[in-house]
């Protein structure tokens, strides 16, 4: 539940994101949603027994912890394109380096990347300046147009939907190390990009003003 004093801020940011989603496709200004999630690396203590005719795959419920990794997902719904990057941590430096990789390697010809994401303290232009020399940080910052989802509004981020698909389709089994994680996420992203899978987003501003009417501040006549 959103406290009443925060409802106006929530509504303003929600309508801002929804207006971004209504923009037509523009390769010079692609709309890219970004989200991240942490995953445990788990190894089997005994080799699983693979599937046989009439027998499901079986594995011991005991496992060995091998640390965690963080997955940064960048998803452009109108182009049905996503990039998943694996990092050991989720610091400001990790975010900044992922942003540079996406800008320079995946959108080198775009004038500006319109980035939709949640407002974590690591997700901001200041992170670029804490990671790179000033000239490089400025170069990257000038290619970004950032729109933040509201607090308690992560469901407005289409990258969160993509990460749910990733988790169910590629990460349901134990993954022992970063190399295997990268192999699985890369294979998943390539297959999903090739099939041009995307999100059919239908929630519009006009829907929000009806279905979420209770969140809008009441204006006295």
C-alpha cells in the first residue's frame, strides 16, 4: 500500500513511464528497460540422474553454495531485443560498466538511449563519474535519457517481466558457476531475440486513471 503523501509522486512517475511506452519505434532513440536480479550459484553434491523413458530427472536435495552473481537485463520491447550481462556484484561500478557496454556495443549508432529503470542508488549518472574519467562519464551521460519507475511500481518495468521469463526458462536448474550462468543466459537471449519475442504492453495512462483512481490526489473544486 502506498502512503497518501507519496501518491502524487507515484502517479507522476507512473504516467511519465507510460508516456514513454507510447512512443513510436525510433532507432535513433530506442526505449530500453533495465532491471537486475541476484542469483545463487549452486552445485550438486552428487551427480543428478538424467531423464529416462518413463522416469523424470532426479537430483539430491543437498547442494553446495558457490556464491552469487548479478544479472543486468536490458530489454528493448519495440525491437524485441534483450541483452543479459553477468557480473559478480551489483555496485555502482558494475552498473556503469554494463551501461557503457550496452551503449557502445549494442547501440553504437543511437543518438540517445531512453532508459527506463527503478531508482536504486546505483542507477544514476553519478555512478558513471565514480567509475570513469570525467570526459568518458560525460560522453556516456549525454547519450542517456533516464526515466525512473516509482517506488512500489517495479511492475511498470518491462525488463522485470523479461527477467521472470529468463528465470523460468533458463535458470530453473542449479547453476554451479559464473561461466555456466553466462552460457545459459547467452543461449536464452540469442534464442529469444531470434524468435522476436517481446512484451505486449497494454496498460495505458487512460487505464491507470480508471483502475488506479484511488492513487490520484483529490483536487477540491
